[in-house]
C-alpha cells in the first residue's frame, strides 16, 4: 500500500509516518503542497493524507490540482483531510470533493490509522 502524507508540522509528520510504517504501509512524506502536487502528478497512491493548512497552500488547493489526474470518485476514495480547524465550512468544502475530514488531535489514533491505511472505509 502506498500513502502520500502531506503535513508541514515535523513532529506530526514523523509520528504518523512511523505509525503507518509499523502497519506495513509504504509512506512518502512531504511538508509542502507544491511538492505534493508534483509527486501526485508522477506517482500513484492508494491514500493521500493532506493537512488543510500548509505553509505554501491549502489541502483543498492540492485537491484542485489533483483533478488534473483523478476523477471526483478517485479523490473521494483517496483523500483524507486532517486539520485542527474542523469548522462547518471545512466540512462543507470537503463534502464537495467527497473526502473525509479528521480533526487534530485525533480523538482515536487507532481509528485514524485504520482510515489512513484503508483498514476501514
């Protein structure tokens, strides 16, 4: 299983990467939206976990760019937005793409990891 993790907070990125790798997942981790967009254009992933508020762009901008490669159904299946800002507006925008939103900190880390690693869909 291939996962792209887009998270600009080093501790969160390192921790999530390590936890997913312990589950046997191949994780590519980046901290910039622009870097993620370039990687998405050239590689395929089973799941793309994207922080909403990145330093150079937003997770929704990454999704918009991903529309060049993926259908709406692909985006809904692949993308999980993670954010500390779980407002109704964020949920409404995510619903337009059909993707999930998980609030940080995660209420249940194991449940979040199940979602990230496609153990629960």
